[in-house]
C-alpha cells in the first residue's frame, strides 16, 4: 500500500502515520527524517544537502525529490510506504508521479485529514498549557503562520489528487480512534 497523508499542521498526520505503520507493516517516510538520514549516511545527495543546510538555506526540490526517490528504492518500501510531509507542492507532486512511474509504482490513495484551523489553534494552545509550553510551535502565532503556508502551498494538492481519483478525505476533528477507523474504511474502498 502506497499512501500520502495530507492535512494542515496539528491535524494528526504524525499520530495516524504511526498507527498505520503498525496496522499495515509499511514505513512512514518523513522528508525531514529522510534528509537527516541521507546527510548522516553521507550519500552524494546527502552531502549536497548538508552543504546547503549548513549555509542556512532551504534544500531545493531537486535534492528533496532525489533523496525521496533513493529512499523509495529501499527494501522496506517494497510492500509500500506512507509519505508524510511530501509532497508539499504541486511541483513536488508532479515529480513524485514521474518518480513512481519510472519505478513502475502507483499511489493507492491520498488521505486528506480535514481539520478546522481555529480548532487546531485551540488544541495547540491547550497542548502548550498542558505540557508547560515544551514545544516551540505550541503558540498561536507560529501555528497560524504554518497554517497560512499550508493553505498557500500544500492545500492545492487536494484538488490535484481529487482529479486523479486518489483523494480520500476524513474528518480529523474526531477522536484518534475514529479518525483511524475512517482512514481504514477509506482504504478498504
């Protein structure tokens, strides 16, 4: 099973990815984790990315796409994978489509975890209070900025994947178990 998890920051993608990893026995591929692993392994793309990160610049789509492509070739991805945090833009989605086609693979579904922005802010503020503000992004200003970036750059992927018949929306405002059940039901169809 090859999946993409989409949804705004705080919608529960990471939580659901961990549950789905256990349920389906496939790895969660987070671009941040993949990038850090490529840098640590000193792969050619990892070394290139390290130089860019060390300068304080953002890693280009070309490098991110290359690192994701290398990761998809790993043995643990043969039965499938869950992409979390990639693609973030239409350009990355198009690159992913080409990458999968070249590998003879297809996506099975794109799960959109829908969530209300104001409720996400309320939840994050509450989490910050309960945890004593342990996370740097547990404040309204940071989250609202991340939500704006999501709307501008990533939300267009909803229509992109809906046109391809891959989109499976679920209500992310439900309790964790209900969201998991909805995702599993969407994947069964």
